[in-house]
């Protein structure tokens, strides 16, 4: 086989995880704002109505929680200016492309360390997975949480480049990094440390001056946001949380106790990080390298490891009050996987001769296995998230029983581009079912309803079923429809993962039998509601009311204090 043919084959292999990633993303991504995304609608309005450039600057750089999210706002405005609407799928696309931009950086590192293209194969299989599902499908979070990692890595890499132009680019990227997410501020001391170790006094001095200006601007007019819940965790519990954060990539491994495997592998990765960091620092201080790029690699990896460990400290300290599960959530897994691919560099770079190909082949197998585990494990999360977003939009869109879209033609109402959703086809069926108790496909609906239990608690309404076995994806599944004299509400029935490895991997049965919902009364207005089930099976929809009713008394809806 010729070298050119081999290069083409390896390039096609590298494209596989990228194509799978964006195909799965496209299947579940939907143009519906999630939580903080709503703040971008207000930004578009403020920016469009600003009288002068000063007000526009204030709108762009205004504080959001503890962050400055100017990059996310800039992408939002560009999307709005070009298309006439804000589309959150476009924001997700921008964020996911920022995630992809890490792969060329690893290509550069491996190539300049004289490694073949084959050595890059494990990286996209580890990096482009559904483990990051929450950021993948959340407009603001995609740009912020993916962007800050990618920009930090490229900034650290370019700032130690011996040429002038890359260093100048790094200065501008440092500004973008700081204005993407709060932990982007770490790039300033880390860049200073790396430049200090390079002993380039002029660059170090310039970096310090620029960093001081960025820090001043960041904290000018800064208001401390509402604090997170106080953590009552002990030092040992915080240490466990820290290690679990670092090992959170392993949550998808098919074992019974996911928390323990995250904790164990987190400890392993922490020891690996300390080992790499200390030996790297020792080599940098000795400055005895066979070629210059080995030193550049050590400097970059030292900065990256410190960035990961520093971010882990910030997250564990600030988020521990929310509980252990938050520390291994999808939103933060990118740091665990990043530590994994940094460790990969220190496995593959030192290997020489005929041992290289077998080592890489073995690692490729492990990376592909992780990739498969990730999609099988987290597909249920993506499915449940889409249903949550769709039903939330229904509930805030239709405020009465006419089920007609609001006729508001104001600029604020037209900011977000309207997108087709599954409940559009439900609207006439809901009206019919509300009058005659059923609508659409009735096959199996009575049995489904009879096998479902409904429990009215003091604070919530619970729905549970243990026999529903459908494995259809995307919008298919069961939803809870509530009807009062004034309005309708729809809530998603959540599916859980199939714990049978045989059924999961051999039969592609992603969901365990049944579904459940825990609907808080605070999400509804007071009143008496009839309860129906909506079952979506591919293109078929069935809606059925029976005798089940709940009464919701006046409940205080939760008000979250924000600074945006």
C-alpha cells in the first residue's frame, strides 16, 4: 500500500467519529432555549435598541452570573444580524465546531513530535462523543464550555511559539478566552508561568501588562452573584468529589457502580497528572532536549494540566453544595477527557521503532470502545433532554385552552426563529381528546393507562409505569397531559437506561422497561386537572383521558435571583 493511500484511509477513519458526532447531534438538537439561553433574547433586544456604541459595549460585556460571556453574545448577534432571527441550533453548531478545533491542535503536537498520522486516530474517538451531551444541545453552554477549553489550549500553545505572529494571536485569544467563561481567567497566570519558564523577559512583561488590563476590565463593575448552596461536605468528601470530577469520563463504562469507577480512575488520572507535571517541570528547568519542540510540548502540557486541575478546584469548591452527582455531570466531563488525551501524548510520544504501531492500535481499540460506551450510555440523556425542552416550550407558549400561537408581533417576540416541533400535530388531537376523552390512535392506550400508576404527593404528582417497552427514539415515547378549565400542561415521561449489557449492546435496547414522571405543583397554576397520557409511536399519536384527576392548590413558584 502506498503512503498516499494509507494517508487517505487514516483520514477517512478520523472522519468517522466526527460524522457520527454531528449526525447524532443533528438528530436530537432543537431550536429551543434552555435556562440561561433566555438571557440571549434580552441581549439581542438591548443591543438592537442601544442608542450608541457605549450602550452596545455595556450590553455585550455585561456580567452573566460570575462570567463575562461576550463571545456567546457576539455569536448570537451575528446569527441574528445575518438570518434575522436567533437560532439556538446555530449557537450549538458554533460551540461544537469549537470543540472540534482541539483535534487539529493534537495533530500539530503529534506531527511536530515526529509521529505518524495514525497516532492521531484515538483523539477524535475520545474527544467527539455523546459524553458531552448537555453542552452539545445547549446553545449558550456549547459556546461557553467548549469555547473556553479550546481557546485556552490554543492560547497556551501559541503564546510559547518562538515566532512573533503566533504570540500576538495568543494575546488576542487570551481576551476572547476571558470573555467566554469565568475559568478562562486561568489562562492569564498560566500563560505568564509558561512565558516565565521560557525566560523570554519581553514577552513575559507584555503578557503581565495585558493580563493586568484584562483583569481590571473583567472586574470593573463586577457584582458578586448570588452564592451557590453552602457545602456541608467534609475535606474527605471534597477530595472524593475532586477525584470523581477528574475521572468522570468513566461514567459510561458498563459497571454497576458508576460513582466508584469515576472515583477510582479519577485518583489514577490525578496521580498521572502529578507525575507528568512534576517530571515535565523538572525537564523544563534542566532544558536538555534533543529538539526544540519537545520543550514546547512539555510547556503546553504543563499549562494544560494546571488548567484542568485548577478548574477542578474551582468547580468542586463552588458546586459541591449541589451534591456529588453534579461533579460528574456531562457539563464538566470535557476536563476529564482532556486530561485523558494529555496523558495519551505522554504514552505515545516516547515510543520509538516497531513498538509504536501495536501500542497505538491497542489504544485505538480502547478509544473506540469508550466511544461506543458513551453513545450507548448517554443516548437516554439526549432523548430525555429533548422531551424536556419541547414540553417546557409548549407550557410557556400556550396559556389558555384555545391552543393558538400568540399573535404578538413585537421585536421581542420575533427574536427566536420558530421551529417545527412535535406538539404542532398534537394541537387538534388535544382539543378532540379534551371533549371526548380520546383522540388519534387508540390501539393499546387503555392497557397503557391501566398499567400506569398515578400518585398525588404533597408537593408533586408522580406517574410510574414498569411495563412500557418501546425503543423508538427522538420524539417518540409517553407524555403526561393535564387539562383544567383554564389551560393545558404537558410534561415528559422520563425513560431510564437499560442495565442489561446484553440487551443494550446486542439488541440496541437503550431503555429499561417503563417510564416515570415527577411533576412539581410549583410548575402549574392552581386548579383541578384531568390526567391523560400522550403516546407518540413514530408518526402515530394516541391521547387518552380516564378517571384520574389531581387538585393543585396555590403553590409558590420558585424565583431564582439572577444578575442578567
